[in-house]
């Protein structure tokens, strides 16, 4: 039952309004997002429109009072007031009569204005002047109104909202990054820089999307960041070592053959060869002047100084990478899988030394090599090992990003991409087949449902009142028979003397009983036949209902298979990372779990219990070209924009994005809260071209993004609880060695819990600790060569494990 209290509470929980007089009622934001209701306030209900209307009303009232007070004697004040009252437009829908009244009102106002301009003029002259004015207006018609705006349009051409709603504040990976943005980029980084943040996301996404081809278990982004900052060799971080070794193994096969096709390594090799050839040619082609003989010391003063200045200046080397490699090249070491005891760090030094010949990467490589192979330390494998342990996280990320980009051009990755494309084609075919089955089942269900509606009236259960009437009538008929028999017997006793009369009545009663028996038998036969027919129809109806239920189940199964195909297509779409869209200021929004990987990582991963992979909506700043074209406009364009919206584009961006505005594409922030995600969706304006697409994508993926944001927060809350519990247990029980070991295990860094189970299952050993080849026996007969497992052989048909 609806009561006044229920209605009041419903309106209170679903409506809101701003704090100014006359503000319109609005549906609350979370309800508008949930039910897809428009949040745009009509223009005539905005606060600015209300203020303008009141101002116009007050001005017109003042003018009318002045006109009334200074009216000509030809028109009295009472007559003017009476005419104004008569010309008041009627309420409701405007008619032709009301338009005529408005026109007359305008003519009257014009006459009053002419009386003020020409006092003492006779009425016929005023009428003539008004007629001439109307004729001049007719000769110069008003221009047609501008055409209505057809949305969507350019996002920054949409008028800004005046409701004070801004984009939710972004979060950052480290407090240092947050302070860097809030202080207007005035501090320097000691930890992860903004540029390294983008590289971290790039490498993490690449290795998780293509984890099968690298033989790597999937890992969370937070574990990856912790591993890149891990600076200890006891215990070693398996995630850090396996990531580098897995990528390096992609570059060279076991025979020492380079697998990079047209990549940076070959370019660097060409640069090396060209530079060496040019140096050799210059030594033989350039003639050197003969130095005069110096027989006496006095001849030294006659030596030409120009000859001495032609000597080439010697450059001081910045690192000892070439000396560290020695006689074995990095390619030979990598082909032999010499990874242990600083082996892969030495291979990395050699690879970066070769890449430094490329001008594009020389500065980055020399900076890393100056730390891994410094001039003041011996050029040994142990030096590379020790130096990498203390290497800055930004240099680690830079080196890993360069070799990861190299690995993308290998034949194994290309074969993996082709295999995924073929898998997507097969899945699409299966999806089309399931869609056909669903369509056929739905059509058949419609036909069966029509048959059910036709047979439904005949198979409706009998009315309880009719049955009760039949039951009540049966004993009544029996009582009549009994009464008749009793009456007959009493009559027979009373009239015993008249025998003929008694016999005649007895024959009548007998005939009557026979007729009733025949009638009852006939009715019984009819009922039995009707019951038989009814039973047959009921069986057919039940069969029809069973068929309908079977079709419904078939449709549900087909829908489940279609959803499964969609999930397989999403995970097999590994060619590129899809961006959700861009907002009005060209910020890009990424949800990296959208395609190429399961939402929570591989279910068979060693850290699958985390329940998430990244768990955040990442925001990247605009590209430099977009900044120059959309935001940093010319002074003339900014002036025009200020004329239209009373602010420039940078001012509008500062007001709508707040303090966490991203300057360029090197800066990254994220959103990890469901409420902020809803606020972001509410802030986006679907009248703009870019934001309409972005809002559609966010609304489509909102529930899934929210689910894994909650999983991300739940995991970290559980980790904090475990740390507190381990700390309390450590304080209480510090005597036993076993308990101390358990406390150490519970408080260890999360990145140490990750283990590369995929490579152990596929190859039987880790990338960083490869199996040593067994020594050959002289007398042993030649064994058959085992068939090499291809890169794509270990890839399952689906990443979800449970699906087939």
C-alpha cells in the first residue's frame, strides 16, 4: 500500500536539488547512471537563465511604470491599464487570438514610445508614423534562426556544465609521482619516474598477453613493480630473473642463431660495420704529411703547428662492456644458455653494448652500461651480477623495455599471433553456429507457445464450485430414490387390499427405475468417453509443455556457449592493446584486462589466488600533437573561445580536471574505486564525439571493472591483515625457530611468492637455471633426436582452463 510516508521517503532517497531558490529537482546521480537517465538540465531551468529572466522582468516592469506615468493626455492612465489587462495572454496553449493580442500590445507600446518622442503630436500623425515604421520593418525581414545543433560534435565545442561537476581526482603509483603532479612538476624523482611508469605498464601488458610464447606464468602488476625494485640476492627474486631470461631466450635459439627479424640488433650491427669500414678507408685514403727530420733541438721550433693539430682527439670510454665480454660474444653465451651466476647479466651487457651503436638508443644504453660495467671496477661476470643487484629501478625498466621490443619481432611471436588469429576465426565460426541454433530454437519456441495458448482453455482445471455442485447433487438424487421407495412401500402397506392398483403402481415404478438406470448408464458412458478424450489431450498438452521447457533450456545453453565464445575471442585478441576511448582533453583510458588475457590472470598461475591482474582503470595524458591542436591554441583561437564560453581551454581544463591534470603522454594516473568510476561516467558528456564513445565503453564494462576493482582492494586488505597478524605473533612468540621461520615467510615480499610453473611443466627447468646438457658417451649408439616443442605447442585452446 502506498502511503504518504512511503512516497515522501521515496522522493527523499531518489531526488536532489542545488542550494539556490528555484533550483529544479534532479534524479540522484547513481540512479541516473543505473537506469540510463539523462542528467542534462534544460536551459530555461539553469540558475543563469532564472537570474536573467528575473532581471528582464524587473526591467520591463520599471519601463511600464515609467510609460504609464509619462503617458500623453490623449491616453489616460486608466485606459492604458485597462488595455494592458485586456491584452494579457491567455494561459495554456497559444492560439491565433493570443498572437493577435500580443501584436496589438506591441503596437500600443510603439505608439506610447512615439508619443514620448513627439509630445503634442496629433493622433493621426502618430498613426502615420507607426505605419511607416511597420513598413520599414517589413522591408527588412529578420534573418532566419540558426539551425539546431546536431550532436555529437567536437567535445570542446560543447558548452561547459555549470553544475560544478568535475572529473574525479586521479591516484598515482607512488607518493612521489603524486607530489610531482601537485607541485606543478617542480621536484625530481628518486623512485619510479613518470616515463618509467608507462614502460612498466607496456612491459607488464606484453608479457601477460603473450605469456604462453615466453613460457611465463601470469603475474599481477603490483608483484611486477615490487620485483623491479627488489635489490637483494639472498633470497633471489625468481620473478625478476625469469622475466629477463625469458625475454633474452626469445632473441637467440640454442644454436646461437639470431631470431630477431629486421630489428634493432641488425640495425646496430650495420652501424658498427659501416663505422669500422669508414675508419679503415680513412686511414688509407687520407695522406699524412711528412714530419720534418728533427736532427737538432733547434729544428723543433720550425715544426709546423698545423701538423700537430690534425691529430684526432681521444674519447674517454664511459664503460668496460667490450672488455667484460672477452672472447665470447653475447650471442654465443645466450645460445649456450649460460644464465647462472651472473651469466644473463653479462649477456644483457653485451646486447646493450651492441644496441648502443644505434643513435636512437645510444644515450639510454650508455647510461645503463656505465652502471653495469663501470670503469673503476674489474670487467668480470661478478661485477655485472653485483652491479645489477643495486641498479636503479628506472634503468632496469629501460633495459627490459628495449629487449622486450626486440623480442616482438621474433618469428616465435609472429607465429603466436598468427595462431591466435586462426583461433579467433574458428571461434567465430563456432559462435555463428551457436547463434543459428539459438535462432532456430527461438522460432520453434514461438510456434510451440502458440500451440500451448490454443490448447490451454481445454486443459484448464475444472472449477471447484462446479465439482462441489456435482458432489452435492449426487446424494440428493439418492435420497429422492430412497424416499420414493419408502413412500411406495408405505403405500403398498396402506393399500394392500387393492391388488390391481398396487401391481399397476409397481410396474410404473419399475419402468421408471429402468429408465433412470439407462439414463445413468448413458451418462456414465459419455463421461468415460470424455475422460478418455481429456486424458489424451492432457497427455498431448503435457508433452507440449515438456518440449517448451526443452527448447528454453536449449536456448540458455546456446547463450552460455555464445558468451564462452565471446570470452575466447576477447582473450585471443592479442594483436594490440585496445584503448577504451578519449575524453574531451584527449586523455586516453585503458583497462588492460579488456582483451588478450583473463580478467584475473591465468587460473593455473602460482599467484592466481590474488583474484586480480591489474584492477585499475589507467589514464594516460594527451599526446603532444593533441595538446598543440586542441588545448594550447593560438591567441586568436583562445580569444574566440573566451568569447563563446567566458574562459579559455586551459582554464576550463584546470577547472574540470582539478589538480591531478596530466600534462602529456608520459604521465599516468589511475582510478581504483567504483564510486569514482561512476563519477567519471557522470562527468562525461555524450554530446561530444570522443566522450560519447568512451562513455558507451565504460557503461558496457562497468560491472566487470567494478568487480575486479573490489577484488584488488580486497586482496590488499587481506594482506594488511596478514601482516598485522604476523607482527603480533612475532612479538608474542620469539623463542622457537620454527615460528620465527613462519613469521619470515608470512612477512616476505609478495613478489617472492611467484614461481614460474609454466616453464617447469613445459620444459622441466627454469629460464634462469637451465638444465646442463649431459656429457656424450663415446660407446653409446646414436639416439633418436627428440622432436622440439614449438612455441605454440604449449598454448591451451583456452586460457580459462575449465572450458573446452
